[in-house]
C-alpha cells in the first residue's frame, strides 16, 4: 500500500519544498546564463552529524515539553493506539460475543474504513476554509484553521467508543455497533490528520522534529495498546472496556477547542512556535 502511494506521489505530486525549488531554479539559470557561480543556499548547506542528532533526536523530545506539541501529539497518539487496539477488540466483539465466523467477523472493519473515508472528505471540505484564512493572512499558514475537523471528530470518536461498547450484546442489531465503528473511523482520521497538519504549521522551522515527536509518541501507544486489549476486554467485557476508553477520551475533547481559540496567543510565547506568528 505504501509503495503504491509512493508511486502515485512521484507521478502526480509536484515538488513544493521552497529550498528544492530554489535549487532547481538555480540549476536552470546556470544553464541559461552560463554563470556557474549561481547557487541556491540549500546547495551550499553542509549538514554536520551534530546538527542531525540535534534536529532529529534532541529537538523532538524538547518539543514534547511544550504544551502544544505534547497535548496535540498525545491526542493523536491516543486515537492511533485505539486504532491498533481495535485489531483485538473487533474480533472479540463480533466473533466471540456475537458468534460470527472468522471471515464475517472481520467485515466490521469496513465500517472503520467508511468512517476514515468520511473523515478524509471532512478534511477536504475544510481545505476551502483553510485556504481562505491562508490568503487573508498574507499567504502564510494559519495553524488554527486546520482544527475544525479535529473539533468535530473528537466528539464523534468518543461517541463511537460508547456506541461500540453498549451495542455489543447479541440481542442488539449489529448495525448499531457498526455505526459505532464508522463514528470511530471518522473521529480517528479527522483527529489524527488535523493534529499532524497543526504541528507542521505551528513549528515551521522545526516541522520535521515536530513530526518526529508525534511519530515517536504514537508508535509507543500503537505498540502498547494491543498488549492489554485482550485482558481488558476479557475482564471488563466489551461494554465497560470500550466505555473506559471512552471516559479517557472525554478529557481530550477540549484540546482542539483550546488551541483554536487561544492557539495564536500560546504560539507567540513559544521558542519554536513563535516564527508561526512572527515570521523571521
């Protein structure tokens, strides 16, 4: 799947990194003018080992000490962990509790897929709002304009956990529980994607480090959650195990609302986020 997307990106997505665009422009001008002294700053940049270690190993952990990166990455990592946990919880709910066969018992994952597709549509719809804010801000990123899908998705994600849990008894039609998986998928994608975009826009000078911090934290959650999934669902049952996760998710709902209304003020105070408010 990743190889497929890589091939599609290479074919259809144009280069957008400003430093590389300048390199291509300088190369073209050298051939057109015959002036071989023309070079882009990126071509003369000599990266040291110490700089690489600082950028990709030290700064990500320092960013996790900031309120924006920690809270946003924590929320994104939590929903990511739930996604991996569902690989264990779905078979328990549909195969062991409802008594479905191995093949049919895995079909509810399609509900999760439908939710993800709807979440992608919500992000695409929000792009119009983001571009409007982008143009009115002198064509500079507005991180808070990334958050509306996350604000909506946070509610759907928590609701999906509760719906999935309390519609699990076999006497309740399976459609209701699958609706819960759709809600979870929608919430997962909108929260995760908006969080990633928000971090990139908030930390423009160290965006790779911000993504690295998010990747590290989400990998920890993705690796840990499946370890206790079966024990938790076996001891508590599907309704209360899912509700426990739902209750944990409730305090996370205000995070996108907090940064939507107060994000710019918080960004202005941060060492790494200040350039997103006051460009150098």
